C-alpha cells in the first residue's frame, strides 16, 4: 500500500477551535499514511486579519486547482458584517449537495443505533438570503423581507444524489422532507421533482414524504424510522444539527459539500469560540469528515482504520473530551487515536 502523498488538497485551518482540530486530524491522517499533499490556505476571520479578505483569492485558486478541501470552521458575523464564507464557497464551486451522516458512536446515550444520512440542497432556498428592509414611518428598518428560491434543476440534482447514494450504499429508503402545505411553490417544486426522481428508482429504493415539522418531532420520538432524508437548504441545516444531537452532539457530526468539480469536507459544528484555544475541542467531527474525504478519493481502507481507532478509543470510553463527558484534552485524544491505529 502506497503512503506517498500524491493527492493535492487544500487545508483551511479556519477560526476558533479550527486550528486545534485541524492539527489533530492531520496528525492522525499522517499516522495512517493518507495520500493528501496539503496546500495550506486561509479563510474566515483568520484570513480577514492576515490579508484584509475573509476569502482570499489564493484560497479560491487553491481549491480550484485541487478540487478537494478539508476545512476547519469559519466564524461568521451575526446580523451585519461579511457574508458567510461557507455559503460563498458553496456558491463559488457549485457544491450542490451537503451530505451529513449521523451514526451512533458513543453507546449509552438517549438514542442507540442511529444510522441515517441527511442530504441538504446547498445552493438555494432561504440561503439565497436576498434580504431587504422596507421603511415605514420613521423607522428605515420597519419591515424585513427575505426571498428564497428553488429551481427545478437543483431540486432534481439533490434528490437524485440522495437516491444514487442510497443505491451505492445499500440504503433502503429516502424521505422527501418539505413544507409544501405552506410554501406551496418554494418547497412544492422540490416535492414535485422529488416524486419524479423517486419513480426512476422504484423497486430499488423506497420513498416516502414528511412535512418538516412532523419530521422534527419524529426524529426525536422515533428516529429509527429514518434512513436517508433529502430536503431543502434551511430545513437540512436545522434537521442536521438536530440529528447530531441524537448521537451525542456536534463533536461527532461530519459533513461533505459535494460539487461536480470540487468537494469540501468539514465538521457540522462552528468555531466554538467559548472553548477556542483551550485544548478542549473534540476533533472527531472533523476526523469523520476526513474519513468521508478518504472514501471520496477511493481510500475507504484508510477511513476504516481510522473508524476502528475511533471505536476503540471513544466508543469504549477510554479517552473522551468534555463534550462527551470525559476529561481528555484535544492532544490527549489525538495521541490515543494515533496509538489505537492498527
Ligand atoms: P458552534 O458549533 O461553534 O458551538 C455550539 C456549541 O457546541 C458550543 O458550546 C461549542 O463549545 C460546542 N462545540 C462545537 N464544536 C465542538 C467540538 N468540536 N468539541 C467540543 N465542543 C464543541 O456554534 P455557534 O457558537 O453557534 O457558532 C460559532 C461560530 O461558528 C459562528 O460564527 C458561526 O457562524 C460559525 N459556524 C461555522 C460553521 C462552519 O464553518 N461550517 C458551521 C456553524 C457555525
Ligand atoms: Mg448549520
């Protein structure tokens, strides 16, 4: 087995806990002989401070070259300030599919044996954020509006991606999650395309439908009925944090942003400013994202080795960070994971 670093990939340490968890994950990837040749690039507040831009040209060029990136979380200002770099990257590279698997790793939680995947449309919906104020009387901000949009093309593409994934990964069912009873056009179009695509997979993958609020409730009362969920942007954002909560929180939730020419892998969580720089962050979400990246480049063998180390160390409870009720530091967990690699 070759351990040569032959696959160029962009590495964005990011903000807050980003540099700590990126350090941890690259150490583990090195230990397992992952083939990535890293091009380090800046993004987020770290980039803004260093270069005056939250997404420097060099970073975009690097991803365009490599078509592959592992990204730490990036801080986004709330309310005003610059536009989310995560959203900008998705749009710049047409990363249409956000794939977020949720799997029980730590036993003894409120929910056992969870194993589902959320596919979130990544380019449209309310994330288009075409927002405006309308003045009334003396108040220039009396009314706020936001226009979302969905296109037949993207609805079709994300649902098809979910069904293709289901076929390739022996998944049984895809649930179309929508709010077409109220947003009859915006999410009705999604449902219409979803039903159309589902017909092509008849006999191979089951399909059903849920309204998003009922889905949220069922995910907490009976999450096992779900296998693959495909939905529009904002609903997918919210439901994937919910499902992360089912299996022990944001420390165990990876995500991939997939496009035709590039793929960006990241944790579902943000930059966790409350614990940044304290050696407390759980690197497992980003490590699981790196595993998705390994699978993406055809190295499932290495991902499996890392998965086994995670099982040995975290599932067994030997070493856990604070978010999972343990006392270990990021560096202690990293060392334990490296040692557990076979
Ligand atoms: P957050 O996910 O950063 O933190 C929420 C809570 O979870 C905090 O208590 C944090 O300490 C904890 N947490 C998160 N990741 C953890 C880890 N790996 N180990 C242990 N504990 C962890 O969400 P928040 O506070 O809403 O957002 C902070 C910043 O991150 C914001 O600027 C937000 O816009 C940005 N963000 C970036 C994302 C990205 O780059 N993909 C995704 C989500 C948020
Ligand atoms: Mg989110």
